[in-house]
C-alpha cells in the first residue's frame, strides 16, 4: 500500500496557476454591521478612493502565535483576560488612535519588531491612525498589502497572494501569522468604526488607472 505523502512545494507550484479566485473576509468587533468584498479578478484596479501602497510594516511569525496584541482589552477584540496573550484566529483587527494605545501594544520576538516600534513612534496621532490587521497566510505565500480605504465608520483592505521563492522551505498545508500595521492619514475614532472588510486573490497588486503591478514584499 503506498504511503500517504504531504503535498510538496513542486506540487504546489504546479497547482498555483489555477489559484485565480479571490477571497473575502468580513467582521466587526462589538455591535454594528459587517461587510466585505472580493476582487472582480486577480490584478484588477483598486477603487478610486483607495490609498495604494500605504505606509505599513509587515511582521511574520512561523510559530503561529500572535505577533501584536494590546494590554488594553477594550482596544482589541482578541486580547485575553488580564492582558494575556490572545489566541489565534483567522482574522483579527483593531485601531490604534493615540500614543497611549500604541504604548499598550506588546510584540512577540519576531523579525521587524524594532521597525514596527519606530513606525508607531513616527506616527502623528493628531492627524494619523494605525490600523492593525492580522491574517493566517499559507507558509508558501507572500501576503502583499495592495490598498486600504476607509470612512469614519469602516475600513477595508486588499491583498495579493504570491508564491515565495522556490528556495524557501515551506509546507503546503502550513500557515503563518502575518500582521500589518497600516498608517492612515486620518484621525479615526475606534468606537465609531463598525464595519471591516478584507479581500485578496492571486496575482500581484495593481496601481490605479491600469498601472503596472507592484512587486511583492517579504511578508
């Protein structure tokens, strides 16, 4: 009887061409509505009101443990009781709107934490807000932030999924934790935001008005 084998990277690469569908997630913390959207097709142009390639820092953890969480439970829907490390789920998000909220963030010991802390320190919370969003991402994939758009009551993001280099060791069925800290050039009130959306698909990010796709980053 032949033995069962885990999917190999070669098989994953062979199947990658068929991964053209887009996926969407939606949700909100507390009360309020939830909405989400998906791309019409991989590589489609971003909405006119979207901020393309926004300032952000991406952190990745192969141990499938949280990367960023808040010591203030009211400011994150994933914090454990008493500031304990939150449990992992597929999609988590919260808004950092003040220096005090930024100071309450705790980081795991992963590459890029110093850059993330500097990113928060450089944020002017008098005119800017940081949106923290976490996904579980296939170990063999990059997760590229393409664009973000927002109003006073909602935030939406879009990502591209691209295979990592062939020399990167990975398992087809394993997932990493990827957290993005995204700077928005607006002051938002966390309590007023009641709708969040996040979409993604295969292919690379596109720039507005039919511009060339942007290359993937390291996250």
